[in-house]
């Protein structure tokens, strides 16, 4: 534009074309072009228009057919622009460049998606959450428990209105852990959220198309607290993006350095306060107020707690073997003691403990709950003392 301005300024001062050519070093046709030009307004850029190429034009319909067939395939197994180029070269003898194919594929993908009712064709709307609504999801982190490094799960209950999230640590993701974590958060806040949105991967239930199947324990939990709930669609993390972000934020802020503790239940009590402290004085990313101020709106919208807390355990019935052992929660043997050999016992599976209840309703013994796929063996030696006295050679 500086050169064009020089040409037009010299023309306005009365210089002839030959003089302007000598002074600016520009060719005569170019000088005449810009002296005659009347409109120098900036032209809008080309956006969304499929670039044309004489070499590519004979193959356009073929490429479109490949891209259309891709719509029926898993998104991770669709044609890349490089794959389209390679097929054109190998199968059709295409002589054009890869960049030409890449530009065409990029534009055609956008145009095809805009004309189809599919996940890629949908834009995203800003989701507005009411005070008192929450999103729930699990994350994973390493913890050092009694000197041993363990990779555990942490449940995050996040309130999108205020961007405040509360976490609880567990060693598994079973329904007992979800209910225990939710119950602890509800008791800490002194109320029940209006609605909770869950990931389909949590073990409280799953959403399969339009059908939602929930676990028996969670149905009882929701009825006890009067909790309304829904499930995000599988593979649609944007429906609960707030809690997805909060999982990572809490892991970076609270679990680095690796936390060290003796008992997870004791650590969880202090963790709730630590989560609130992490939001102390922090401005909300969009609403022009601090997170604690908006969190007061969330708390004010909570429903009252029921008269008594919920027992977050699943009851099972197991028949013991000849040594008084049984399996529960996977490949994890527990012992009810020799006195319960070949008899049935009731087993209460909780988030942290497994309690064995005898025929009279008394608690025979209690074990820390085992997790993972590796086989374990839990036994209480005290239960074997009476039999050892009777059989000292045992």
C-alpha cells in the first residue's frame, strides 16, 4: 500500500506516467492500473469455499464419496488427508501435490458436516447452570498411605454456577464409593443439591441411548436424600465440562506434592476444607464475582438434609467354605472364622470396609475392603484361636 500511495500521490501532483515509473521503479502497466483504480476498500477473505484445482477436479466426486462413507465409520478410523492423497496416487495416478488435496479435504469435511445431523455438525452452546446444581465425576491420583504409594480415585462434586468443587478420596469407583462421597459432601454442606449430572462411566448407573439403568444402592440413596439426577450422554464430555476441568484443577493444586496420610477417611475430612480454601478469593472466570460469593447462592439453593444419614453399604449373602472363608467384591477372599464354616453369613460391602454379620445379627469381624484385579487374602487370626486351642496341632 505504501507503493500504491506513492503512485497516486505523484499522479495527483501532475507527474506523467513515465516520470512515475522512473521514480517508483514500478512497471508502466502497474502504474496505469493503480492510477485508474477507483475503489481501494479491503475485500472480505475467502472462508469456507472449496478451493478448486484443474488437476483435482476429475477426482472430486471420488474424494467426496470416500468422505461420505467415513461418516459411518468410527471417527478414529476415517480417511486423513494424507490417506486420501496416497490412495489417489496409488489407485488413480494423481499427479498433483499433497497440499492441494489437504486443502480440498479440509473444506469438504466442513461442508459435508454442515449438511448432516451429526455430532460434528453440531455447534456448542454455553451451558448455564442454576445455583444448587452439581456435576459428579471421578479422577485418579497417587497417594502415599502409611508409606506405600497407591493410585486411588477421587470423587469430585462440582457446582458449575460458582465453579467450586469438593473432592473425596477412595480406592475404587464402585457405587458404594460414589454414595459415600456424595453423602459426606451433603453432610458437610448441610443440604442436598437440586440435581446431579453423572458420567456414564460411574458405577451408579449407565445411560444407554434413551434408557438409564441405575444400581439398587444408588436408587435407595437418591430416594433417601430426594436427589434428582441425570446422566451425560456417552462420549459427550462437553455436557459436564465444568467437572472435567475441575478434576484436573484439583489434582494439580491439591495432590502435588503427593499427599501422605494414615487413613483415607480422616484425610477426606480435611480435604473438604482444603477444596473450599482453594477457591477462597478466586474470581469466577466469567461472572464478575468471586467463587465463594457465588457458592453462597449454591448453598442457599440446597434442599434440607433428611433426619438421618444414609448407610452406604451393599448387603450380600455368602456361604462360607470349610475354613469359614468366602469371596466378595471380585477375587478377594475374606474369612468369617472357622465357626462359620459351611454356614451363610451376611456381608456389608462399604466404601472402605467389609463387615461380616452372623446369624444373630452380631458383627463377627470387619476387614478393610480390597480393590483391584490381583487376588488378595484377608483373615483375622483372632477368629482361629478357639479352634487352635481345640486342635493345637493345626
